[in-house]
C-alpha cells in the first residue's frame, strides 16, 4: 500500500523510515556510486530531508519499505534550483503549482509495479493539491523506467553522455496517464484515492498549503 508521510511524522513510522533511508544508501551510494552521505546507521540523508518534505512510500505487507519518493514545493529550497541551474540555462523553477520530486528509490526486489504505484501516488498529489507539474533531476537509467510505466517527462535540459547523463524533466499527469499508470501498478483508481484520503482526509489543498 501507499503511505503519504511528512518528514515531521516519520518518527511515528520508525521501521518504515529506517528502511527507506537504508535502501536509499544501498541504491544511491553502493549501486549507483553517487556522492552522497551515509551515516553510522547506514542511512542516506541530505539537507532536503530536514525541510519537512512529503514522502510517498510503498509499504510492503510485512510493514517494510518497498519504494519511495520525496516531494517539496518549488517556492522553497529545492535541489534543482540549488545545484542544477546549468541544466535549465540559469532559469529558476519556482511556482506554487510546481513541486520537486527527488530520491526515487526502490528497495531490493522492487519492480515495475512498485515504480508505477509510486508514480500513481504522485498523480494523486497533483490531483488533490492543485499541482500542475513536478520537476526533477534524473539519470539515463530512469528514461526506460518512466517510458515503461507511461510517465515520461518533458526534458528541459541535459548534460553528459552515457551513464553520466543527467537531465531535468517536467511532469504533467492527465487522467488518461493516471489510468495507464494505475493499470501498470495493478492498483485500481478507487484504491489509490482511498490510500490518499486515508492519509490526509479533510481538505487536501489546505493541508498542502500548510506544509
């Protein structure tokens, strides 16, 4: 199932949070060789985890982390504006209707269905919070994953070649895309909506603005 958890609520989900940060260390540091910091607990965190982001987390039936993404409004501090302006020709992306998506992570054994479920959850954030686009930085290996689950971005800029290629992309999410990604995830749109409302309830837009 999908859980939507703000950073200041992670202590209530300690097992799930520990699994997410440890799987991030495994994926980004050990498998992909990124220059990221892993602490003595084997967890990968960065400065943006301290900004109370919204995490979308796939929780396995045994309560462990299966995959996750991190979201921040672009009107605040973001990775794309702080570190990747060279990919947008110096243009800062800052709008109340654009959020940044980072740290797309799959636990070992996570596959296409988990990837699609995470993307579907991103679509729920857009639909319920009044967000029009997500922006994010991605490497070459993600191109195939996005295409396979029907969630390819508009590429705003690219640098590097081969495995070192990185790009900034802008995602929209139409109703037809939502249906396609739901099929890929094997999750009905009603269940996806239920997971979102179980996490937030009430007025979702007001909750987003208060984050």
